């Protein structure tokens, strides 16, 4: 059972700066900490041009794990971080909490399942965001080593989802899982955004120091993902054919996965959060519950069987007409070419 905020040491009169209060994660963190720190002060700061309060003791870097917020501001995951850490040093800050991502482990066929915090960081080369987060972690760790007594909590959540706060990257990942329909489809993992906020709250109030994975236990296999998404059963294809099918879908913009993200839907990168659980953190939702809440049901799952049949017949009719038109044009071209050849 977690201690109450009033019983935790160092919270009365504490000043906590939350950088990225103008993002989905940061806004939630500010509200949660304000509720749990009646004797302290929580200062929400924007991502750009943040100036830390003079009496600040703790800095929460909430926006660096928010890909969409960075993309909207055309910032990298390390942009401005050096300046913030210099400010933290000048103001005597003794604790930094960084919201990173489990994506820093990378998705590789030889990854252990699950990954613990001792695993090497091997972010995929094609996805710049994951590489930048790994650099951000190195920067805050260097800051910690710069002076005795400093604490840094790095949180590495699985893809975070919520009904009103799922990023475009996580939506793309969720839509891309199970596309290959092969024997080696990787399982996936999701954590509720509020559970990530609860982990930040715990890190601040209990003064956590170190790296902590944030995720529910276990994962979801590809077949379950397809069932939850409302996909019809697919024929399993051999590895090369399955990969070719995914490439074709992406080339014709029928697949939602940018090239840099595709390895994360193909190879495993599930994490274990035992280290955080020992400190009292518990997820409020399972992987399946988070997935269902964070994804909108696909339109065809809400159709009646009769309507599905009508649409199928309509699609078949359109396809037949298109085929006949194409064949007609091809036949005319062949006849025309033969006539030209005969005249020559």
C-alpha cells in the first residue's frame, strides 16, 4: 500500500516543475501531483522556453516521451534538454524524472521476453525518435553523476493509450500489430496513460532513483489483437510472402505503419515492470482493456450481417465493372497495335 502524500518526507513546501504541462501527459501529471501535494507547489511549464523556478527541487520532464508534442513543435527528444539541465544545476535541483519510452530497447528477434531494465539499449536505426530518447536518457544520467546526492528516475512505459490521449505513433503501432498474420507475429503491450501518470507521481513523491519499466504484466498475441480490432480471420502466409504483403499495403498507403516503426510490430519488445511494482505501483488496466479503450472500433465491426453482405456484393460489382473496363481498354489497345503492325 502506498504511503499518503502527507506522510512522505520532503513533500511539505516542495516546489516541483513539470516541463511539458501543455501536453497530454504533462497536463495529467500537473493535476495528479497538485492533488497529492497539498503542502507543496506544482508549477506547470510549457515545452518551449521553460524557465525553472528559483526554488525548484524536482523537475519532471513529462513531454519528452510524447512524440506528437515534439513533432508539433518540430523538436527532437533532446532539443532544449541540455539547457534545462543547466538550469537545474544552477537552481540546486536534486531530482529529475524523465518520461522516456520502452522503445529505447529496440525491437529485435533476439530480444528476451520480457525485457528488464538491465537490458542494453538498442533503438532501431530507422526510427529517429527512439534513438533521441536513448540520448536523452544518457544526458540526464550524466547530470545525475555531476554531483553527489542527485536522483534521476527514468520511466520507460510501453505504448500508452487512453480514450482521449493516444498519440499518432501509438495508434499506428496498434493498427499495425497482427498485419503479417504469420507464425512469428510478435505480441504487443499497452499501458494506460493514467498509469504512466501514477508512475510519475510515485517517482516524485517517493524520490525514486534509477530506471523503471512501466507496463501491465504480459502482452497480447497477434490473434487476440486481430479479434479485438474486429478483423476477419486471415490465411497464414509464409514469412517472405507475409512480409511482401505488408510492403505492398504500405506502398499503396493501405498500411498505417511508417517504415521506421515497422520493426516494432514485427519483433518482440515486451517489458517487465517488477522493479516498479516492488515500490508499490499497480496498473489499473490490463493490456486488453487499454487496447480496447484506446482504439476506435472499426466501422465494419458495427454493421449488421445483412449490411455486410450488401457491401460485399456492392464491392464485388464495382470490382467486376472495373475489371471489364480495364479488359476492354486492353483489348482495344491490342487490336489497334495489330492494325498498325499490319499496315507497316
